C-alpha cells in the first residue's frame, strides 16, 4: 500500500542513516522499524492505569499550599544574600 507520511526531521535522519549503514532501502528500514515498535507494544499488553491515592495534607484553613514555593524561594534568596554579605565582609 502506498501512503504519505510526514516524519520529524530527526526520525528521518536516523532512518536514512540506518538505511545507509545497513545497505537496505529506506522503505524497508521504515517498515521494519514500525513493525518492531508495534510488536513490542503489543507484547507488553495493556498497562494498568496509574492511580494516585490522595491524602489530606493536614493544613489549617487559610494556608495556601501554592504559596509554599514562594516562601521557599524567599528563604533561599535571604540565605544567598546573607552568605554574600558575609563573604563581602571577609574580603574587606
């Protein structure tokens, strides 16, 4: 069967390099690669869906858990400034 396939440039390059290295036609390398990928995914069978079990965080009302990253950034910035200040004092 003849069809048109749009390949990403990196995949085309790998397939063409494989064809040149193995002295096989591009069409054969493409078909063999697709066949191997399909066989591999079929052999693995259906996978079980990942289930995340939620647990309460135990935060009191009014605390915004998304604000913890900002707090961590602020503390890290303060520690950096303190370290920089100490280094500047030593170098004087």
